[in-house]
């Protein structure tokens, strides 16, 4: 993996940017590593230790990094639209032939044409698809059902809100944000602060400006319930779907083709 890259006399420490992204995400999700662990447990249980994986909305490649650390014979295709996060991923994984990174918009019906393979053993994603509204997400699930091989898996770890439990939801959110406030007071970076640093970095400034042209401050999306995700995946063509891990705010949903 590449440690640094020089652009017009400036250099970037890709490992530091990768780790910085992880720390920023952990401010929102202290149990982030636990969901990754369960995700990879289920990959091993259902498709084995040498999977061909599609890392969907891969960002900096956090899932791919943990996948290859645990399964050295795995291969990963990372797909994202964010030019800044892909810049970090390309720098971090440079020279690793197991990793292919693709720029594509998951809302474009033709995005699958950019992929190097027609099928995958596992499609994995985390904390990303809530950026999509339910209509485009249902369409995406239909496409994923055609990409996963028979017996393969799709897993989505994300915010999935049960609207039938408003008091529980409110209490959980208040407790979580109190914890976040304490971590912030101890020096944790939030989303906007991390992106401000990226915008000031000589190597990442240009791709960061481009990502704001694409997304703005934050994309609008939805957070449908676990039941909605499971039923939509079954309708799309998966044979089974259920939660295999949950925190008070998030769920890891697993679907088997």
C-alpha cells in the first residue's frame, strides 16, 4: 500500500488520511469495528475465505481494508462517486492487485457496466445507502440481485429507523448524542471538521471541491426500517433476508441469493 503521494511538490500520507477517516466515522459509531467483524464473519460462513467482493459506496475503502486484512486471498472492487474519498482509496491501495477502484454513480442505471466482473460472491456496504431515497434504493437492490451469484450474499450496515417506536428512538438519540458531545470535548473531529482539513490539504483540495459540487454539504436520503429493507430485497430476488447484528441505532442486514 502506498504511504505517500506527491502532487506539484505536495505530499499526502494516505495511511494517515485513511485512519483519520476511520476515527471521524467512529465518533458517530463507536461500535463501527464490531459491525465490520460480524460482516466478515458472515462472509466467511456463507461464501468462504477467498471471496470476490463488491465494496459498494466504498469511500476510502474501510471495508476492503478489513476484508484483505482478514482474507488475504480475497479480491475487492470498490465503487464510489466521491472524488476525494476515492483519491484516498487509490493512494492507500496503490500497487495492490487485489483491489480495483471504480468511479460510478449508483443512481445511474448503467453503473454496473463499469464493473470488471459480471458477478460477485459478496456485496458489502456500510453507512452509505441512507444517502439514497427509497425509490432509487429499491431500484439499486434490483440491480444487486443480478450481480450476486447464487448462494452469494449482500450485506448493508446502516441507519434503519423503526418509526413505530418514537419514544425509544428519541431516548436512544439523546443518549448517543450526549456520548458524542463528550467525545467531541475530548478532541474528536466531526464530519464538517474532517472535510475542512481535506479542503486545506494540497493534494485533496481539488477532489474535495469537486465532491462538494456533486453532493453539496450532505445528500438527501431516507432511513427506512429493517423490515422495509428485508422485504425489498426479497422482492428484488434474494431468497432470504434478516438482521444479523444490531445496535440501538443501526442494523447489519444480510440477504442471501
